[in-house]
């Protein structure tokens, strides 16, 4: 009897040319599995596996909001919490009651406008409370894996190598670092833009007169404008680099071709208007003085800021340079060092390393964009550790424009991912005839990367897998009763944001406006006027009929002990409001 798995001995006279053809179903299954692998589905699985391994599933519970009540995440949730309970307005993303009197918008609370706008249409069916930030983080890791796999497909044809390359993109420290700033975890948009840039460069070889992937760029820029302005700016710069490559490598004559290049920007301005980008009048923005403060340090690629098992933290020039966090991880740094060793051993003259003119025309604009983004990330104050190497000053008008993106250190993200791709591609190219060596290098570097970042991953896992209970200090039933008769809650002084979370949670579902709010940007003029007005009302004792005044300073009490003002001490806060006349 023939054993399973043992080749049979052919009969004498057997014709090897007459073997049965492969069944059509088998061919179809092979093509389908190949298409699934090439499409990036494996990257989705890898991203999902990483998310559940590190974060678990607890944060996917839409009614579980306690994990969001610290840091920037609190205002991201409160922006949505107020927004869902307010009526529709123009612009659609405006939030009137969070940070009265001028309010704010989904853009300035970083509440991921595209998700908030969609879910508000179903607000009557949502639980109370409801959060979507856990699912957003999951989707970001899914898409980070998807686009990481797409980029890996441009480096290697082997599935094991694609798995590891995608893993480097998923395990990116700059993505993990943004865990408390959920909208900025949409870095998959940068990977998508790089993928489109690189594929466009290849497409221009065969179709030099056609701007490729215009539909994809249009969708990507629209999505970025509906998530975060920093992501929009970076993807827009990468798109302009693709336009530059098209202009240099193809025939761009003709009005339609130029109009076609402008099409991806058409939905951007309407999206920015509707999400609330322009609710603050020009010239009244806060934070104009902080441009160089939130820059990137030249040592950022090597500075783990306490998130490495092996490397120490390096000194910073300012405390705001955490925004320029760009640590590659020890595994990636090892691969970069290997690349430098390979280059040094090649011993080629410099002239022979300069790419051909055709390649420079196609890829040059992308490299120029990476350099410009890096320079912007460094800002006007270039620092090496705690030493300032160069300090320059911009004209006032230019400074007002660039401080829209005051956290300039974030702009290194696109060059960061491009450098990561370049190192992985370079080593694959140099070890093209030694595939086993390349696979071994990838596997070893990934193991080093995982080990290096293991304290960071363990800290995240311990935080998000453990059930957190937010200790809300407002426990008395007095608050609910008082807010039935008052339409505004004024905390004095307004610049004390230490208690904006509990009062925001109290006010939002009751349709009550609150003056303390943590916003990314606000109208400085309106803010100063409202703060001054609330203090004057307290000090003069002339309180508004519709307002509930809350403060911690007992010194205000002496000025409010009048016949028509009620004064109470509730849950550690002084509360004052004007009494209604009898009858």
C-alpha cells in the first residue's frame, strides 16, 4: 500500500508530460490567497493581534469612560460629550456650551471630528455615557498594519519578511507615545501617503503623462482634514511632493492635467469649515509664543525619554521638546548601523553613489519634502541636547502663520517613517542574493526592538488592562438640583483648570454651559474678557440670575454674604447663586 506523503514509483512507460492539470478551483484559490496577502489583509491581522495583546479589550466598552479621565484624553472625551447633547449648528463641528461664552469645536478638543459627526446622527441610540476612542485606537492599529504591509510589499516578496517589516511599523515608538492623544494615532495616514508617493514614482515609469492615484489622494486628504490638522499638513506636503515628481518626470502640458492635480484639495476647505477650524477669528489665537518651545531636538532619534530598557534618556533644551519624540528603537538603530557598515565596506567613489537623473526627477521631490519637514520640526531653535546651536527669529507675520502648528516637533513623523522604509529597503537591496541573511537581520533586529520597548509595552498593558475608577469629587445631589434652574456654571478663577473634568461631566448631559475647558486653541481676547467679568461679578456681589458660581477661595465669601445671594459649601467647593425674589 502506498504511504501518505511518499512519492509513488512511476510505472514503466509512464509519460511525465501527461500528468493531470491543476484543477481550476485550485488555481482560483491560489490567486485569491495571493491577492489577500498582497492587499494588506495580513497587516490588518497583525495590527489586531498587537492591539489585543497589549491593550486587551476593556477599552472597547463604549460605556467605560474612566480610563479617559486623565491628561489630554479627558478633554477629547468632554468635547464629544458636549457635542452629542447639543443641537446641530453651523458649522457642524461647533460646540457652544464647552468653554462659554465663545465655546469651541471638535477640532480644538481633538475629538476626532469624522467619528463624532457620524455618531451624532445616532445619538439617541447610544448609551449614556458613550466613548469611541477605544475603537479608534483599534482601527489605527489595524490600518497601521495594513499600510505597513503595503509598504513591506514594495520591499520584499516573501511573506515572512513582510510580517517582520509590518511589525516594525506597528511597533513604532512614535505611535505608542501618542496613546493619550488618540487623534494623533492616525499615523497610518502618513504611511498611506508614503505608499502612494512610492507607487506613484513607479507608475510614472510606464505612464509619464498621467498623475496617478488622484482618487486615493483625494480620499486621504479629506480623511486627514476630518481627523487632525497636523496629519492634514503632513499628508498635503507628501502629496505636493508627488505632484512635483509628476511635473519633473512627465508631460504636464494642458489645463486639465493641472486641474486634475488640484482635485484632491477641493474637499479639504469645506471639511475644515464644517469641523470648526475657523471658529476662532484670525489674529486672536492663543499660543503664538510657543513655536520653538515644542520643537524637535537633534538627538530625538536616539532619545527614548525613559521608554527604553537599554538606552538612557538624553537632556532636552526645553520641557516642551517631548513633542519632538522620535526614538527609533534599538532594533531599528541596529539596522541603521548595519546599513552604514555596508556602505563603508562597499568603498565606492561618491560620484557613483549619485542616482541617475531620471530617478532624481522622480524621487527628488519626496526627499526635498522630507528635508523641509525635518527643518520645520527643528523650528527656529536648533538644539543638540540641552545646548542651543542656532536661534533665529521670524518676522511677526510669518510667526503668526507658523504657530498654527506650534508643536512643530511632530512634523518629523513623515521623515521618520521614510527613513525606516529606506533602511529596510537598502538592506534588502544589498542582500538581494542572500535572502537568508536579510531575514536573519530582520528577525534579530525585531527581537531587539521588542526587548528594548518591553518596559513601555508593559506599562501600557498594565494601565489599560486594569479597570480604572474615576474618583469624581461631585457626589452631592445638590448639583443636579441647582443646574435645573441655572443655565451656566462659572468656575472662578477661569484659568484654574484643575477641576474642569468633573464639572464638564456634570454639565454636558444637562445642557448647561461651563466656562472652564481645556482647548487646544482659544480666542485669547474673549477668554480674558470673560475671566475678568466673572471675577468682577464675584467681587461686586452682582451675580447673574442664570449662573451658578463655583470657587475654592474662601476669601470671596465675605463679598457675597448679602440678602439676595445664597452661599453653600458642597463637596469641597463654595457655591454662590442669586436668589429669586418671593412670588
